């Protein structure tokens, strides 16, 4: 099988751009990805593109060929939808296509336009990633769902809102140097604890923002990278995917993420590593409790101990295993279809020494990207490793 290399990536700024279409955003991200990779557009064999709510936010389906046109390529193009894990699923298939020799160059990306819907409209659109029959019609929203998960965690393992506040503060601190981040401002524990409640025990600063943005990355085979003398030191060495029951009331656990654990175990096995080898991770912190559940599912923290990881500085920038040095979804932003690929882009830059926060992981060789859909009914995990220095 061919080694899959990250040749180059591009991100738009994440934030509030209601006047911009997703095709406009994606076009911008791909310009940077092609420039950074040094790969000609004509060499692209396929486009795999993640998007969740295009029909609702832009009255636009059939995104694949539209985004191929925006990217300036002529290649087969497919849209992937797995809620917030849409482009993570696209990355996984791109890895398989390159490994099995079907393609040498795959453009993977995603975009979402959300702020034009307003807060109520975006909340309603996001809710369709839950079970409509048993959750949405009963008034369930994702802040409410994650609040239930947080309370279940507190009840089973202990912890309190102040522990979650340390997650938010950490990720805002990490985003200060990230020029693409939606929030480049520090917050204090008191800001989180005194913020307006969204759904108890979660408040405003426990929640990621509604975001517009796009991400793109050019993945190539090792043979293509060598033949074209590309500077592509980071490879995707492991991939995994897991699933869980859609509705919370049908699950065995509320305070754990079995889908993420399944995806992580598969990705670790695929890469030939275990959790102890992971130096840095980008995880899906759509809410502060989600980061806690993610790092436990990935075995980066023991079950029941992830709640104290940020407070005790085990996951801060200079901690044992830095988590979300990009700022995470919490501060970087969460344009749903773009998030999975943006994690790959940030992590590849961190490992290659090209990220503003690379100084905190200058000896790192192994990273993990965790992308989750809904209340983690879907999850993908990818292992990235430095192949060449």
C-alpha cells in the first residue's frame, strides 16, 4: 500500500461571513492548498468534499461538481455527509483510494455557510443531525443534548462546571496565535462561569460558535511526492471510523463515546501505534464536555479522569499531551463541513513545524485528529506521523 502524504492545505478565516457562498469560501481554501502543495490542478484524480447543511443554508444540493468547478479542477467529485464528521469521512475515503492505487492525488475539503441562517435558523438546521422522530420533535437541540451528557458525566465520575471552564480557557489561549481562528481573545475562568446559561450545566463559553468557512488539503501518494520532489513530511498512517445509536435514550452510555473509541482503536491499529505514542491531538470540542469525552475515548486520559486534564494542565500547550493547539472548535470555529479537514491541516502544520504553536510540540512525531458527528453517533479518527524531517 502507498503511504499517504499531506502535500499542502488551505483554510479560510473561520467566522461570520454571511454574504459569502460556500463555493466562494472553498475556492479561496483551494488556492492556498494548491500553492502550498506545489501540485498542479490538472493532476487531481478526484475531489472528496464534506458538507452538511447546503440544502438548508443555500438551497443547494449536488455539491461535488460545483466545488470541483470552484477549485478549478476537472475530476470526479463526490459530496460526503456525516453531520459534523462529514469531511473526516471524506479524508478516510481519500486515504483508501490512495493506498489501493486508485488515485495518486486527491483534493479533500469541506465548507459550510451557516451565519446567514441566524442563530435560530442554524440551531434548527444543526438539529437534523439528531433523531427527528424521538429527539427533534421533543425539542432537543445539541446544547441540550450535550448538557445531558455533561450532567451524566458529573453524576457518574464527578466534576463540575469549573473543570469545563478550564477547557474553554485553554482553547481560547491556544487560538490567540491562530490567524484563521474565529475568536483570538483570551478568557478567564470567571468569564465562563458567569456567562449566560445555554443549557445547564453548559453556558455560552462552553459552546462553539456558529461559523462560516472552508478547508482543503491535497493528499498524494508517497510515489507521487517522491517523483515530483514535494516537501510533504507528514503522512496519514492510520484511519478509523465508529458509530453509535442515533438517539441518546437508545444508548448504553451517556458519559462515554463508544463511536470515538471504536474509531480510535481502529486508527491506532492501522497505524501500528497505541495511545502512549500520541504527542498531540486535535479533537472535536463542539462543547467543552465533548473534549473530555474525546480524550477519554482515545485513551489519552483514563475514563473518569479527563475532566481534570485541562485544570491540571496535562492538556495545555506545555502539558504532557497538548489538545487543540489550533484553538479547537471552541475558539477556532466550527463551519461543520470544513471541520474534519481543518483538523488535518492544523495537525500536519503542527507536526511539520509550520504552525504558530509548533514550538510547544517541536519534538512531536505523532498526532491524532478526532472528528465527531451529532452527539458522536458518527466518528472518524486519523493518525498523522512525521515520515521525513
